[in-house]
C-alpha cells in the first residue's frame, strides 16, 4: 500500500496573476566589498561578488549569502539583524547605513553596490572596526542617571512634557553611524562625536537627573560640542532618525545660557 | 590600519557640501587678506609704490579674479549667517536645507548684479 500524501486542494481559488510566495522578483546584485586582512596585507582591496537576491532582501542578506555560499572569510558584525542592536553599521554606496535596514531594491542595482567599513575608527578586518574609541567617549559623558536626592520608595515620577524634552535622544542604539559620518571625527579622533553628545543630551535634559551641569562642563571642552561644524551628516546617517545636529545645538545653547 | 585611504568619498548631502564650500571659500578669503594687507601696507613704504602695485591689478585677468573673490566672500558671508542661525535659532537645524537654498538664491542674485556692473566697468574700456 502506498501512502499518497497529496496536498489538499486550496479552499480558496486564487487566480494565477496574484501569484504565490515563490514569485518574489529576483535580481542580480553586484556587491563590491572593501577587504582588509592585516595578516595577509597592509593594503585594503576591493572584492567583487555577484549574487541573485530577492526583492525583499537587505544588504545584510546579500552579505550573508556571500559569506555562507561564496567566501567564508568575509568578516562583518551583526547580531539581531533587525535594526535594534546596532552592530552592522557600514558605509553602503558611500553613506553610513545599517546593512539590516537597507533594502537592496532601494539601491541602484544596475551599478555595483559598495560596502565599506565606517570611517574614522581603526579597521580590524574587512568591515569590522575597533569600537573602543567610540565607547570611550560614550563613557566619558556619564550616560547614567545621577540623582542626589534620597532613593524614592516608588518610581521617580516625571511629567509627560518633561519626558518629551529628551525623547528623541533616548532612541540611540550606539551603532556609531553618526560619529563615523562626521568629517570632524575623521580627522580629530579626540572629538567626543555626535553619539556621545546625543547620550549626554538624553540625561542633561532629564528632569530626574542632577548632573546636567557636570556633563555640560565635560562637553564645554575644546574637543566637546564646539568641534561640531553642523555638516548634518550625523542626522542624515542615523538609522533611528534622531535629529542629532539639533540635539548638539541644544547642548551648545544650554552651555551658553547655563539653563537646562 | 590600511595604509591606503578608504575607497570612496563619503557621500554627504547639502549640509556637508555647504561645509566644504565654506571651508574652501574661507581659505581663499584668507589668502586674499594676506595679499591685501601686504599691498595696502605699501602705502607706508611710498605712495608711488602703492599706486604702481594697485595699478598692476587693472587688467582683465584680475577683473575675473576679483569676481571670483567676491563670489567666495558673498557665499561665505550668507552661509555664515546660516550657520549662526543653525546654532542659535531654535528651528535652525530643522530648516537648514531651506536656508541653504535661500543662501544660494541670494548668492545668485548678488553675483548677477555684481558681475554685470563690475565686468562692464573693468572690461568695457572707457
């Protein structure tokens, strides 16, 4: 006896033109990846890969396909792969983007798509950079709540208006897309950079925090907010849509007026 | 660290390129001021030497150079006001792009007017 397991007929008659899951359009993508391996050569080179991708795929999917099916030595960071962890910031077609949030169909696939590591931080291998200088600046602005009052027995209350004041800068995922898009940071690694200022802003304008003055003093440095040349690269690069230059301008004004 | 610089130029938008323009015009104006201080200080050497040097500027090539210099100064001045607004006006960062288009529009208007007046005087030969 042969058990024939035929798929049951669909209860809904779908006309052919609507199409099913297998009919997502595919297209060929020419990926040009910046490669660097200090164990092999001191010079960075370009590697070209041709992959067939679907219309729903992102640059990260193309990199996965390359790594899993063509060249396993291609190195990049990624963790959640859904725009939350901030691991896969890279320079795609000359602009800082998260590879996991950049759809291939939004790019010009008739030309090679260039993928490079973010600028201004030391490259370790291929698309992986040393994030330590970035996190060093982040730590220096004391990105944590400092409250001098007594520990409350319940939660620290805050009005909706007070919360709204720093809402934009709470969205930061520390991907470094902003800091590594900043022309000032490229040439002056001592500059705090947009991300550190954004995270300082988040606490400076928090009504529950008492160390705003201290943070303003830290950022009133030669390498602090005054290094900002308002090129707006950071605001444009932020994958969370934070108005970074606006936040930096607010910190500048708070330093001048000493009013938070 | 790779010894060669990274592959491509960063593709910034209006904000970045206006900054690049501001930097370049700033350097151009600096070099003009350097020469300007030198030639003006010739008055203290002798008025004749000053007149001779200033007279040497009266040729078509310098007239074009002067147009370029005014173009740089006018951009630097208007864009400087825009940068001040970005820093000090609450909505400056929000409207930076519109302000840049305003800067460029004003620049075109001023430069058209100036070029007609200046070049007709300098090249007209009267």
